[in-house]
């Protein structure tokens, strides 16, 4: 059981290190970010020729496609692209018989904030 948990934690850490992750789940994305993405998409030239009736559908599809790319649980799992990270966690929950939830993560970049004083709590 501990081996499964340690392996899962390691794999999720590798996922976070390998891909840009800004949010854990789609529900964590602030409304302001979604609205900002909408503004950007509405300004795209390729949408000007599309009928108004489908323009919003295209915009929403593009927004959520991009946001899924930066959302940990929605990303394709690095070691098996047929799974999302969410599906990987669900499989492990079934194997362990325990609920698994990611609440937060921290990503450190080598050389980031070099020369600045450490954060204080």
C-alpha cells in the first residue's frame, strides 16, 4: 500500500515538473482568467468570418482546451497518454480503497529568484 502511494506521489511530481501546471482542477480557475481568455479569443481575426451563432461555441472550445493544458487533473498523464492525471488518481483510489485528493502543489524552478531574500511566513 505504501509502495503504491509513494509511486503515485512520485509520478504526480514528475507530471508537475514536466508540464506547465497552474491549477489543480478546472474549478480552481478564477473567473477573471476565463474572462481574460474570452477577450483574447474574441479578438482573433479568424473568428470575424464565422457566423455569430457558432462564434461563441468556438471561443468556449478554445478557452477550455487551453485551460485544460495547464490544469493538472485534466492533463494527459506523462507516462501513459491514454490516461489523464485524474484517471490515474481514480485508478489508484480503487486499488487502495482510499480517497485521494490533491489540495496544493509547489513547483520550484532552479535559479528562480536568485539573489532575493527567502519568503517569510
